[in-house]
């Protein structure tokens, strides 16, 4: 059940790549935005953060109006995902930013990297609605969290 919630099955876009995809976004089975990042590697396992975010938050992240840290601090659930070296999901745990060792959280200056127009347009094309980015604030992610909670 958790796997369906966080597994990216379409519209994968790698925002930053090194030895592994470091920062990426895509859609899950419910067509929700899933933002993920590589955390660390052990002998035979890869560890990631995954979170589900709204179109508005994704758009503001892509335009570098929200940092990755501000998103992680405001989402209701962060999924800790463990994969094998073939990227098969082995384990998923639910947590929150408050329970994560601060050494594993991104810096406050961790904005989306500058994307080429093709990648940016590919991501923006997947959004159901686009939003004005004229007045972004760091609290916008908190507003989204409250809006989400009201809808439950």
C-alpha cells in the first residue's frame, strides 16, 4: 500500500544526478507529485526521502521560490525508502522532519537546481493547474499544509 503511494510510475524528471539520481520528481499511481532525494548508500542498499507535494508547491520549487528543506519541514509525511542496488523498493517507513537526524536534512539554501527549459516544461506540463509565482513566501508551504489538512 505504501509502495503505491510513493512509487513513481510516470513523468519522472531527474533534477540532479551524480552517481545516482540525487533529486527527482514524478507521479505516483494516484497522479500525485512525488518529490524524492537520495540520502546515503550502505553496502548493498540505497536510502531516499520521498514526499507527496501539491502542484503549487512543486511549481514554486521548480521556480526556486521554495527550498527543499522548507518542503520537508512542512509536509505531513516523509517516506524513508530503502532500495537495493537495482532500485527495487525493499522497505518504506513513514516519519516527519522532526524525527530525522538534522545531518540528513538538506541545507536551507537547497533550492531546485537550474533546469534546462525542456526539463522545466516537461514538469510544468504535468501540473493540473499553474499558479502565480509573483508573491511566493516560505510560509506558502505551511499554507498548503493547512489547506491539505482542511480537505481531509
